[in-house]
C-alpha cells in the first residue's frame, strides 16, 4: 500500500487511473492550500499573529506541507489497483555499469596521492562530481516512464536514492528501501574504504576548530593543508614541515602534549634541523579539561632531529580553501 | 443512489476473451475491466462506445443505468 505513496510519479495508464489520480491531485492541492494558509496565518501581519520564522524553519514547514500533500493524495489511491510503472532498465547489468564508473573514478581519484599530492582535494572533488553526474544520468534514464516533475526531483535532488530504489522495481518495499540505504551509504563508504588505507601517504585537512589561545590566535578556526608524509625529494631549506616535539612551555604558560608543530626549515646541519615554528596544534592540560588547541603566530626557532619531521606541508592546495572554508 | 451496471462479463464470455485480452482490445488496463465488471467504475462515454462497437450491440445492452 505504501508503495503508492509516490503516486504523483505515475502517468495514468488509462481513463480509470486518470480519474483516481485526478482525485489524488485534488486532495493534494487542498492540503497544500490549507498548509500554506496555516503557515501564512502564523507569519502574516494580517492575522495579527506575525510570528517571525527563520529561513531554516520556513523550509522545514514548507517541506511538511509538501509531505502532507503527498499523504493527502495517497489517501485517494491507497485502496485502488494501479498498474505497475515500468522502470526503463534491463536489470542489474545497468547498475554494474554505473558501479564500474564509480570504481574507475575512485581509483583515478587515488592517483594524485602517488603522483601529485597537491591535487588531492581536486581529485576528491572530481570523484564526487563523477559520482553525482553519473547517478543523475542513470536516474534520468531509469525514470523515463515517470511524470516530468517527479523525474526532475529524482534526477537532481535524489539521484543515488533513485538508482537504489529502482534497482529492483518488483521487489518489496522493505528490500527497495534497504537497497536505497546500501547504495547511498556505499557511495560515501566505498571511497572512504579505499582512501583511508592510503591516507598515511597524504593526510587531508588538518582541522582544529577548538579554542584558540587568547591573545595569540587570529580567529582562524581551520587550517586546510595537505601533508605529504612521503617526504619526496627530501628536506630542503624553506620547506614548510609538520613535526612532533614538545612545545616550550614558557612561551605559552601552559603544558601541551600530543602536539604537532608546523614551521619553516631554516637550515639543515647533518641530522639536526633548525625550524622556525609558526603554528602548533595539540592538547592542553593546564588544569582544566584537556582540550584541542591551536597556537599560531608564536614564532620561535627550534632544533629538531630529522626523525622528528613527519611530512612536508602544502598550504596552497587547489580547492582546499573552498572545500574546507 | 444510482449506479451503472454492466454485462461486460457476459459479452466477454460470448467472445471467449480473457480480461487481459479485452483490456488490450479496449485500450485500458486489466484492473479497469475488473472494476467495470464489478460495477466499481463508471466508464466514460468513449469507453462505453468502444465496448458497444466491439460487441456490436447498443450501449444500453452492455451498460444499464439504475437509479
């Protein structure tokens, strides 16, 4: 019965279905007008109530009205026999083609990890774009027999869910919901599962949004970088590096542990590296609850051994500021 | 209370047609044939005409109006 909840996606198969769907649209329209009327009653100065509603709440309320309209229409069709709407794909092969594209995109997106770490964010973004666009194409193709408005909704708003939901169109609703969930979670999970083992080579954004030490911080909450742990080409003077060492307590009047420091290499003498520290992340334990903190612009020079240097840092990776703004 | 009763089932039996076959000939779904035979749906004038032409009888022989 619930599968008819998407009644508005159907073209009437004949005149009887046209009559049934017409009644459904009438009820939906009535619900829409009633919902909008109620909404306007609370926000309009004409009613005298004039409650101010934020944009977020307004969107939720309008979605609730839309949902109520769908439900109202469903009450007209729920006991009626409606023809099965054919899905324009020929079985699972169509899905495996899509999966192949996703897998190829995922592996192609991994390449920059090995050849051009600076493009790591670009590749992530590119893979995501390939996922979405290919899902949109598949969703649009599979919904040819559906009404235009539901096809647009399915293609542009819910492409992954549409592919999952229509994968086995004759299966029960529970199985179709499960497939939708698996596919939607999989789209997030597969790249993660493939990427994470390789993340030791390239760390993605080093994000610290904890409180910044008063008086030292500049208000930045996030620091989008790529740290290349392979140290390709070895260390050079002028490199920005990530390293672990104890932050001198006297400078900040607090104790830090598990800290990572960022700085620029001044000079290299044998195993000893002189680094101008520019940035430090770590956990403070100054008597209060341990908290991740970030200290910036507290320049000092520190001598560390080569073994303490973890990675070379790329600060201006393309898209990083846009993706992690 | 008024309703339209049909003798669609009798005429279909005379022509030895299944519901599916009749539906195809009339350009409707099988569910509509079921609904017509059970008097749960009142056909449009066009569909009534198509039925009468298929069975070569007047409309009122297939469908009767009961008030």
